[in-house]
C-alpha cells in the first residue's frame, strides 16, 4: 500500500486521496500498463479486517485503499486524524464520473458482479448515458475457487475483452479475496475491488438511498430498511465491536486489534 498521505484509523492504514486524485492514479496506471489494485474501507470492512487474517492480507496487498462511508470519516475525526468528507469516495456517487471519464479516454471497462442480469442492466443504463463507452458486464454468481472451471471461464472472458478497468461487485470479502487470489491472472491494469451493491442500485434492483443521507453518515439506515435480512448484523451488531476498539484507542492512544 502506498505510504504517501497515509493515516491509520483503529490501526488500519488508509490513503488520504480525493476523487480527482484517484482518477489521475487510474489514468497513470492505464497509460503505463502498471497493475493497480484499489480498495476501500467502511465500518464493515474494518470489522472484517480485525477478525480475518485473510482480509488483512488482502488490504496489505492493495496499492490504494481509500475511505468509503462517512461513519469511518467520523471515527477518524474523533481520533484527531486529518480525514474529511473530501476523502470519502463512494462508488454510487463516483462511478458515473469514472465512466464518463472512461468514455472520453476510450478506456474499456468491465463489470463483474451482482446476480445474473443485474450487472448487464446497470451497464445498459451507462451505455445509454455514455454512448461511446466500451463496457461489458458479467454476473458474479460463479465458483470463486481459482481451480474451478467457473473461475477459469471468468478469467478467459476478462482476457478476451481486455478491459483497462475491472470493477468487482461480488460482496465483501468475497470480491477482495477473489481479486487477491487471481490478481496475477487478471488481464486488466486497474482492479476496483470493492464496488459492493453499486451495480444493484443503478440497475434498480434495490432502492438507492437519498444522496443527502450519505453526506450525513445515514446511508446505512436506508440500506438496512431496504435489505434488513441481509444487512441487520452489519449495521446493528458489528458497530458495537468498532465502538469497543474506538474506546480502547481513545483510552490507550495506541491503535489496537481485537484478540
């Protein structure tokens, strides 16, 4: 992970980078054909990072890790760190800008994620918005085992299309672990590993939270109402673990992990 402008929130390294700066990094990687693995952190990923050595290993391998949710920005501010809302890059807000830029630069983009039909439906929305955009979509319902026929077939499709940017939306941490296991085989200079439910929003598969809710750190509430069965634990249980680590950090002034 890049060390420039890096902070630690609850012991986790995060790059302070803004949306325009991230676009510049992506453009540089595509021009140079240098591999760039980009991920992000929110409260859920912080929980997973503390609980899973495999998730920690993935984030150690990422080149850029930025902030996603405003709650994590609030935690950083409580800890006295120089993170602001300008450093929050939420794909639901940023993706149209990225794809508009890709259309101008003639970058090839591939979506890999969501249920069958959903990624393609989201892709069609963007093809209509940006007629010159070179965009392909594949669903994420496949066996992620690197030795499986499913996985090899997906890698072959990526190689066939040869995207400049591969965006994954297969759920956390499945998408991150798949990216790490297959990074050397993925025929794309830039991998965006943590798109989450972004494609579902643009496809209209689930309601899009009001954009003011994201700025205020309340987007989680609208997501919980929309998908209570899937997200109740993430938003009603995991934050208590984060609160415990935050309290320990404030008391000791030293970032800590759970035992």
